[in-house]
C-alpha cells in the first residue's frame, strides 16, 4: 500500500473503524497476527520492556519476542504482580550510553477477553497502573469487538477507557466474519506504523473485497439488526451459563470453558458431545497448561432454544457418565 494498491475500500474501512472505535485513526493489516507483530516490533526494541499477561495470545508473545525487548510476564489478570514488574521497570536504567538518563519504554500488552478462559481483563485498573508508571497499554480486542459495548464497539468502550488506551488491536476475522486485523489509536501512532510496521510495509494489503466485507460487517454490527443479534447472543450465553458455569459473573465474551483437567478425559468428553451432534472442541496442552484441559464452548447468536436444551441434556448426561456429582466446572480453575 505504500507504493501502490492503497485502494478506496481500505481507506473507507479505516475511516469507519476509527469512527467506530472513537480514535483519531486506524490501520488495517492482513491479519490480527500481522497487526500484533508489526505494531509491537515498531514500538519497542531491545532497550525497552514488554509486560505481557501470562495468558496472552500467541501473536502477542511472538511479537514481543521478535521485538527484542525484555519480556516480562505477569500472572493472569494479577494487578499486584503487574505493579511489581512496573516498579522494577521504572527503576531500571537503560544500558545504552547514548540513551543514558532515559528510561526504557514500557509496553503493557493484554487482551480484553481471553480466548481460552473467556474471562476479561480489569481494564480500568490496568489504565490506572499504566498512567501511574508512564507505560503504554495495548489491548487485543479479538474476542470483544462486535459483541461488547455500545453498538458492539468493544470492551474498552464498555469500561469507558477507550480514549485512555494507546493501542487498540483486533481482528476482522471473528465476530466480523471477514479477515484481516486492525490497530486503532492516535494519528501519530498510525502514521508511525504506516512507515515502520514491517508486516504492513512489506506484505500485500488485504484484498479489496475482504476490506469491503469487513466494512459491511461494521455497518451491520452497528445497525438495529446487529443489536438484536447481540441481544440473542447474550441470552444464549446466560442460558448456557446457568447449567455449565453457574455463579460465573457476567463476562464479556461468548466463550465458556468447561474445565475437565485430564487431557484424555477432555478428548473423551468432546467425543461424547460429538456423538450427540454437538461440536465442542477439546483444548489441551500446549494451548492451555498441562492438566487444565477443557471443553471450549462457544455460543453464537444463531443457536436456537432447542440447541440450548439439547446442550443441557447432553451436558447432564456427561456429568452422570463422569460418575461424580461435581460438575466438571467445579474443579479448580487455573490461577
Ligand atoms: C484470533 C486471535 C488473533 C489473531 O487474529 P487473526 O486475524 O486470526 O490473525 C489475535 N489475538 C487473539 C486474542 C485472537 O483470538
């Protein structure tokens, strides 16, 4: 796109995205993965520090590693742990003599909703911490764009912190049903990425058709029909939670993990559902930690009440089959 091939559908999509996310500007990449890689590597280098949530997506981990920055991981959603790393980072002098006296840049990277647990990051508190320590914050909204917040704007908007997060990332390939990834933020950030994000500069732009598809998806998401679809999605989620995650506070995603623990037991449980015409993938190591295998139930707006009733029946049968009165979800959750 820097040489030629920056076409009207790309610009229209970026303008719509910036308006949707209420940021000054937006940039579209060929995928969410490429967005993370290009952005983190453009913003930090080996003098800098990236602090990543333990359960961050592979694209964020790979990007942090490739950037050459020092990588520190904080326990999942653990603000005390994050703060202790921020304190360490603030006290750390840069090693390079020509940067003497300058503090390293510190970038906190996390997700709005986590893809394997379906839980949400404490965004307001994260914003408080990054302000306190002068760090930047990058949020990956892959699982919340289109389904949370006013008109599906996302979780940062739902928590009223959208304008305080430096880098908002997401994919066009999940709720939006197209493909590609995006970064939303200040005009300065986007201008910088246009010239420095290598996965943007040195890779073919999304095909115009997929940019146009994503634009149509954004329009749909913000329409009354989009609102109705979100309502029915959240109804499905609440109804599934009532039997497979009771007590779980309202989350921000349509992902409901059913913790099993043992890898083989998770595979057998998935097979059991499959035999009853329900597809729920088993997620095992290395996607999640050893011994924390689970079924990853994902609801969509197009599931029907009958689907939910059937799911409930099979879920109860599975509990009987597992032969214990404890529901699988009542086993210890990962910390
Ligand atoms: C799917 C996903 C991505 C990658 O997005 P793609 O567009 O598929 O490359 C990044 N982050 C998270 C949290 C994801 O779930």
